[in-house]
């Protein structure tokens, strides 16, 4: 067993495919299979079930995957620390972003950072806020940018960039042309909610609580697991929703969707930089944190 084999194993699990993993690590499918077999021989058990269309981890494979991610993260941290010792910013950094910062803000900033530091490889993982916090605590991510404060005492968070939520309706909706609606009017309309664990949902719950209201007061007809799914649901007439203005900027500009305010509600929120409270960030993570703070300082 070596770290390269564990890296290949992780890619097979993440892509659920030997061939897709092979393309990522630039190896043929038979070579990938050979490395996985070596691991299975080493541990004396099957690690991956080779089903018709997917490669899925066994229980032993799930256990190994968790440890493998931690070992790979420690390797990356070690390389970054030695590079810092020599006065260089280089190495590999695993960062997580919840749906809005991960999908709409970080890709550009990651590109800017890598152009400034060509020796850096930055891996960006996108998930909901709870998923990012969980992987931060596991040690598979070193830094998270999330859409709501976590209550976990092991996570240290600080304010980063401001965001604004907005009520989104489709073209042709009776409310088109209005600037705002009140909560009572909204409560009677079919509403699409994000799934539990979403930072957008947590922010909405917090905002509503300030006026003694709750998401449960809305007429929720569907829960969807991504912002893009919600957008498609709105376009298809399933219902209206409250989303980040960043996520629907193009649709609003083109007139496909329309944004309204909700009377009496301040729909502004924050994104947060999150790290493990009891683990010192690597020099590379510190450099990226400084870059993020400089690029988009909290107001």
C-alpha cells in the first residue's frame, strides 16, 4: 500500500467508475484495476463492488476511504509546510464551498490565486453547508466557505462576503411588476425549499425567526437538493422560492425570472470562512485565507 494507490482508490470511489478515475490520474483502466486489486490483496478483503454501471465501496471500502482522505490531506499539508520553510507558496490545498460560494464566487478567486502562485494545486469541493463542515471536521478539507454559521464548537468561523437573498418568481407570474410582497401573501403561494443542511435554508430560517415566522409557515410543495434544481422548478411552474441573488443574476437580467423583496424582512446574509478550531492551518491554507480576506473583506 502506498499513497498513490490510495489516491487512485479515492478517485474510483468519487467518480464511481474505474475508467473515469483512470482519465483523471492518467492511467488505463486495467492499470487502475491492478492498483485496486493490490490494495484488496493487502487488506485481505474486497474494497469495491464492481456493479453493472457503477463502482461502489463495500463497508470496508467506506472505512478505508475515510482514512485515505485524511492521509492524503496530511501529505498535502506536509508538502505545503516544507515549501513554506523554503519561502515558497506551493503544494496542494483542499477547500470546500457551500453551494453559492462554491459555485458562483470561489472558481474565479481560485483561478486568480493559482495564477499568482503557479506552484499551487487547489481542489475545490462543493456541497451543502453541513457536508462542508463535516468534511472540515474529518480533516479531508482544510478550509470551508459556508453560507450559514455552524453550531459545532470545533469549527472556528469569521464573516467574509455579504450576500442577499431574494424572492424569485417566473416570467408570467401574477406578481411580475411588483416590487415586493408581504409574508402573508407569500405564505399562500406554492414554495420550493432547499434541503435540510443547506446554508440558504438555514439563513432563511434565521431571517424569518426575527419576525416570529418560520419556513414551516410557508406552503412548501417541494424540497430540492441544489440551487439549480430550484431554479428549474421555478421555471417549470412548480412554485416560487428564495435564493441568492448571485445564483439567478443571469436569469433576472434576461427576464426569465424576476426578483422581489419581502416586506418587513432584511434578506441580507453573510458567507463565513471556516477552519477546524483545534488544528492549525497549513502555510498554504493561511496564504489562501489571507488572499480571500484581502479580496473580499467583511464589512
